[in-house]
């Protein structure tokens, strides 16, 4: 069974998904995200040192798409962010919805 979690205006994406996962009792699974956010922080690996991440923060309207895993009830998401003048991707640390929404389609394991 696939669950739809909607992140709405002025909500933080990972916190909202995490709260919904707890309410649903989902502790492991996979997810797909699509939508748009106003601000996001992502990390990408350094080219010459896979153990070191670059943390980047963007504050502008961004289209967001990604996939992720749920471990111990917590979402871990890898996203692509697109704006008018760039495309970037990485591990999502935070994102805030403003005038848009994000849909997370969650498939529990088991």
C-alpha cells in the first residue's frame, strides 16, 4: 500500500514527513517526492574526498524531485532542485514550502 503525505504552505519537508511516518507507524520503506519549495539545504560529496560533504543553502523558488529511504522511522532523501538559472542535487537536510506543496509517496517495507 502506498501512502501519500502532503507537505503544505509554511511546513518543513522532512519534519512533516517524519511526523506523518510516526503517525502511520512506518519505520522502513521507500519514497518518491515531487513538488516545489522556497528554501532548501542540500549536501554533496567533495570530488576528491567522498567522506566530506559540501553543505549548500538556497533561498528562492525551487522545483524539487527525489527519492529516498526510511530508516528507523526517519526519512533520508536525495533530491534534484531546479530553478530558473541552475540545477543541483544532493542529500536533503531541510526544505521549506511557502506558496507551493510537496507530495511524498511512501511505500512501507513488509
